[in-house]
């Protein structure tokens, strides 16, 4: 007993059928046509099928199991007594689609088109992706959507757009691509209205950019479509890395801030979190409302530090009204996310450890506490407290700002050379140009700690290469200092070595008076 199917190819100048009636009409025209000579795609398809499932394939009306036929269609049957009926059918369908061939099932009347569409059952190809998603295997679901999007399946294209819009399936958001893919793939009127509504919310400048991107994607197909999507996504990630590093190069900070804002507007959650700080430190008049807006976006986009920051903002009333309920909600969300991430890390370590034993410590290592539980002193100065929060998270620009505050007595901070030196050191270790220069000045003068002329000269050299706005060009390096100075510069270029060098030479490492107290109001 055989399950019969027909393989056929649409002439190149015919449009792809959009409905069952159109697919039926095209199939009949091809089927009733005169012998067209051997279709080489049938041979490729036949070899692939015979190599994988030879016991399931049976000749039905015409041709052979190797795809040999002069007719415009290839009829064949799948042996229903085989143990691999479903797998053989899926393979026949997949191989046909890869070759741009159509598979027709006369029993059900369903056409599996070579462009990846199934007019009678539009969601059929998405079943594997849906099953994987329900099972929690987001990577497999995303891979399935990509596979079918490359074949032109509109439902897969739309699903990819939704994932890039909402940051699901383990994907980072990319709003331009989300808009394009939703507009391209929306399969029904309701989804078309939703896609159009999302697009309409973009400013005119962004709409022009989106239209250009859409033209590129519409002209592409197969792997080229995926390559364009991947390159656009990589461009945003690369830009974030580039501008984050550029922000440390003090002479290009404005350019870096613009670049980070552009990445944030595409849905890059870390860029949004960074831009919240820029709204406070990047202008003469801090914009705390903008800072809360970007913190909210980053938290909504599932960035855990932003959730903790937003909780503090609601709790302290930074950039808006105090809201204890929202503060509790975001604190709880951050805690849940940290617990889930820790569980995933432990499971990964258990899976790769002998006998399934976890090598992870049961408690955090001493000296590296959870940043969310670290003590914090509230001074009443919003700028100082918000920047201080970022600095304790390890943000180099915030650490530099804290150094300036302690150095010059700004934003409610008393002048404290030792703390200023420690904050400058933290920022300098991350590569911040101006912080490196200021730390060199402190160490040269012995402000806030020991005096060390050689380390100061090494830091001045680093500051020059890091784009500090001030330069120290005449360092007066003696011949005997050249060798030790080169060794110091090499050591200071590595953050871990820099900490060792500073510890050996008596530099303070933390701001002790702000670390010793718990949260205060």
C-alpha cells in the first residue's frame, strides 16, 4: 500500500500560487502539458531520497526511484508499511523545497510549494518551530524559523520579525529588522495591521532607513536573505562594542554617546542602560526623566542591572514620582533573573563536570560579592547617588565622574583625595583616558596616597594613547628609566596586573567610607 505524491516544477515566468485554487490550476497545466524532457532537479531529488530511505520509496505512475522521467511531473509512492513513513515524507518535502520543486498530495489536496508556502495549511511548516518553542528549546525554534524564512515562507519571516521586536527566542532586539520582516511576512489582515502600526510609530528618518532595508531584503532570497539579516544585527552589536570603547577615549566621547544612543534606539538593552547614565553625566543640566526612560527601556528589554537601577529610581524618586510598588516589582524581577541565570550556570557546569558534580562554589567567593547586595550610602544628591550606583557596578565613566566629585568637592561630595584617587584608578583600569591622566597627576604629586614618579610617567604615556584631553608630552625619561618604564606600561595595560602594581605601590583600591555602611535614607 502506497501513499501517492506528485513532484512538479512551476515555470519560471509563472507567479507563485497564493491560494489552493491557483496551485491546483498551475499543477493541472503542468500535468496536462507535453513531455518536457528530463528535469535535472528530479534526478537530484531522486538520488537524495533513494540514498536516505530506499525501502520506503515506490514507483507509482511514472518515472523511477532515481527521478528518471520525461514527463513534466514525477509521480511516486511512499510504502505505508515502512517504519519511516513520516520521516520519509518530511525528507521528500525538505529536498523538494531546497530544489524549488513543488510537492502535491492528491489524497489531502495539499500543495507544498517550492517557495516554502503551503496555501491550504499556512502554519504547517511552523509546527516544528512551535513544538520546540513550547518545549522551551528557543534555539531550535529560531533555527526552524530561519530555515523556512530562507525558503520564502511568510509565516517564518513574520515570526522572525516578532522575535526581533520583542526579544524572544533568545534574540536581541533589532527594531528596524523587526519592522521590515513583519511587513514582509504578515500573512493575514490582522497581522498586517499590527505590522503597519508598529512601522507607523517610527520617525520619518527611521522610516526611510527601513524602506531601504526592505528593498534589500525583498531582492534577496535563500541564504542571502539570512546573510543580510545577520549582517544588520552584527552591525549593531559591533557598533555597541566600538562606541563603548570609544567612550573611554575621552576626545571622542560625544561621538561615542551618539553611537550608543543609535544602538539603544534599535533595542540594544545594554546600550539603553549606558545611555541612561549619559543623560545625567553628558550634559550640563542632567536629565533625570530621560535617565529613567532609558533605564525603563533596558529593564523592559530584560537587562538585569537595569532592573535593579529602575527599582532604585522608583524607590528614591529619581526622574519621576516615588513608587514603592514598582520598586518592589523590579527588585523581585531582578532577583528572579539572577536566580535563573545562576541555575543555568550551575546546570551547564554540572553537565560538563565529571559525574555531573558542579564545580561552582556554593557561595560567592570572598572579595567578589553580589553587586546588587553591596552597601550603599545615599547622600541626598541625585547626581552623586545615581552616578555612584553605576560606579559600583563597574562603569568606568561613572567611576571617573565619582573621582571628579571627590577631587573637586562637587555634587555634595567633600574633597577627598584618597577616594578620588581610588575612583580614578578604577576607571583607569578599564581604559578611561582622562581618568588615567588624573591618576597619573595624583601619583606624581602623592595626592591621596604614595608618590611614585615612575608609575606616574607610565600612566601619562598610557593617557596620551587613550585620548586624554590633556597631554603630558615632556616626561623627561632618563635612560635608566626606559627599561623599567616599558615593563610598567606593559603591566598596566592588563587590568589584573594594574591592580597588582597599584597594590604593591600602596594605591587605595576601594572607597572605604562608602563601603562600610548599609543602605541609608
